[in-house]
DNA sequence: CCAAATCATATGTCAGACGTTTAATTGTCT
DNA sequence: AGACAATTAAACGTCTGACATATGATTTGG
C-alpha cells in the first residue's frame, strides 16, 4: 500500500495500516522479521520516529513484538488466545463503563452466552474442570471471604464452566463477557443470604455437569440469571431510595 | 504510577500503561483532555518522542483521540460499540488464521453463540430486522451472485438476526465470531445446490422469527450448523484427496 | 460591529546523535 | 585444535532541537 503524505491521516497510522493489512492478508507470515526501522523509513520515505510510532501502534495490538540486539527487529507475532483474552477484557470493561450499559443488558448478554456453551460443557467436561468448579463453590461458602474474593471466585467458577466446553474460541469470547462484568458485580454488595443462594446455584450447576444433565444445567443458569437480575434491581432501587432521601433532607 | 527508567520494559509502554490504567479506573473521565505532549514529557521525565509513542499505543486501542491546533491535544475517547466491533473482528480474524483453529471449532462456537441470542431475537425483533433478513435471503437466491457477494449477504443475514435481539453487548460479542468466520467460509466454494439449501434454512429462520417460534428458530440453527460442518468436511476431504492424487503423480 | 490578519498553542514530522543490547566474529591462549 | 575472551556490528531505545502545519483566540482595520 502507498503512503500519501498529503492525506489528513497521520503517516504513522497509514504505515501501521499498511503493515497490519499485510499481516491479515498473510503476506507477512508469523515470525517473519520486518525490515529494520531504518529500512522501513527509507521504503516509506518517512523518518525513523514516524516508523517507530507506526510500530508501537501495532505492538499495542500484539500484532508484532520487538527484540533488541544484533539479530533483533520487529517480528510478526503469533496472536495467542491469552493475548486476545486480555484485549477483549480491556475493551469490554471500557465499553460497559463508558456507555452506560445497564446491568440488565450486560447480565442478559453474559448469561445468554454462558448458556450457549453449557450443553457442550456438560458433554465434554474433564474431571479437572469439575474439580475446579467444586473447589470454587466450596471456597465461596467460607464465612470469612471478602466481597472481592467472593467475586473473583465467582469468575473462576464460571470460567471453569466455560472452559469445560473445550472450545478455545468460545472461551475467548466468553472471557470478555464474564470478566468485564466483575466491576459491575462488585457494585452489588452480597449479603450473607444472597451468597448462600448463589453457592446453592453453583452446586446445582456442578451437579448437573457431573451427571451430564444438560437440561438441568441450562435451567439452573436461567434461574441464576433471573436471581442475579432481581438482586441487582433491588440494590439499585435501594440506592435510588437512599438518594431521594438525601436530596429531600437537603 | 511511577515510571522506572531501568525497567527492561520500554518507557513508552510503561507510560501507556499508566495512562490506560487511569482511564480504566475512571481517574480520567471521557472527553477529558490529557496534558500536552510537552507537559507529559516533563511529568514523566522523558522526551517528547517517547511520550508520543505511548500516546500512539493508546490511540491504536481507540482509548484516546488527538486533535491538532491551538485547543488540540489528546482526549480520552468514548469507546463506541463500533470501535469495539472493529477491534474484535481484527483480533478474531487473526486468532483464527494464526492458530490453526479448525473450521469445526470455529463453526461450533459461532453457532452456539448465535443460538444463544436467537430466543431473544424471536421475542424482540422489529419489522426492520425481519425485513433485512428477508431481503438478504432473497438476494441470496439470485442466480448471478458471486461467491463473495453470497458470503457477504450471509453475514448480513446473521448480523440482522443477532441485532434483532436488541442487546448491543450481544451484537458486539457476536460480530467478531460471525465476521471472523467469513474468510474460512470463503474457502468453501458454494455450489448452486448448497446455496439453495442454505437459502431454504434462512427462510425457515425468518419464518420462525416472524411467527415468534423460538424453538423452531433454535432447531433450524442447529440444522444449519450441522449442515455447514458436513459441507466443510466434504470440501476438506475432497481437497485432501486431490492433494494425495497430486503427490502420487509426483 | 463585523471581518480579516495575526498570534499562540499543540500536534505532526524530520534530522542527527548517543546509549544499550545482543549475536557473530575475531583473536589469543592453552 | 579447541575454548574462552575481546571486539565488532546491527538494531532498537531514547534524547535534543528544530521546523511545518492546523486551529482556536486575539487583535486590528474598515
């Protein structure tokens, strides 16, 4: 692709796009070394700092990695599922926090996706996945657990359920949805009673997974979804009431 | 966050992380203007090019936007669903192409997710969404359509189905899964007969959506998933056979 | 009072330089 | 000859300083 110095778009953005397109098209295979910064600056007829800005853009997307030293340079990076998880979580988190996405909408999406892979999880789960789910459910029943630890364990439980489906693409997709919800979930202060109920749901899910009962797993997830949304609604209502109280007393 | 000049990590990466964390934590609200590059370079005690590399990293993730001129600068960007779509599609596409994800795995994930939002789509679809689905199905029945146009229309059809659920978070999640499949789908050369069958499936889906029959929609999607995977398997088998033929004649 | 010219500010780009990391080469000693 | 040490070269990481350009604000002229 050609670079247009008169374009209103930054040169570094144009160069980044050109290289990115080459990577996506497969012209630049994984682990291929790009020309050195000096060579790139000559090829694109721009200065080295401009080339560097372009490379940093690509590095931010995990499309390339750089190595220093004699045989160093920029290499096309094999995008791992882990890299993709991280980006997805960052993006999803910001998307939810910046766009006033209601708890209801996010929650609905999350449980819809989770229910989508539950049948597969029930069918394919390994002993390891089941053990993780049991362990997290057990941890959640401990009395001394902080809210943060409870939420983290909650994420781990659902993560195990999703991973049990044995489909990395599904795991990747779900990671964002589940993890991005955590800040919103943390807003809900879990009382002892609601924890108890959630743990009961988790145990029921683990039972269904253990017994290979896909329909039961789906039903429990549906119940858990409803319960979570009700819980959120009551918390929100209580908060609004408190706010009204405060504004009245002013 | 403090910047460590002796860290093995690039200064620009450290600075980008510091700013990114501030954005995620909400310390820097949407549309807030960051200090100018000169000011940042003073605050972090680095040179302006280093600051610029950090800002380009953030710009690549759509976390900030920059404006030139007197009142210009870098502003915290409101991450739109559209921005997020784009990133998701790029990431998903690369993930599939770089990690030898089997067609089967990708396909399974895609249809599992799509079936997750079908019940909601059936329940909430607007006349507009249904009309789009009908129009695309009709277009797909045209005889002169190229393979590329057919695939694009296929994506548009399923996109409409997903959007009909009226949940932007779901749409965002699904966009990656559906669009990233297109290059893989294009590998399958659709014969006239398989097109006919796919169009029939699409019409059945549209019927189910129109009639508010969630179970039927789910069943048709399951059938479509099976059919697509069978189709792919036969294409792959044929290709392998041709390859063996070629290697025998060598 | 409005319009045009000017100014100030901030980003975009460039040129050149130096430091640091790293691997390959060279050289020397045993 | 072989092994270890010193040198070299390539490449990225960073800095300084400068100029170009865009754009809102200010001033000036009619």
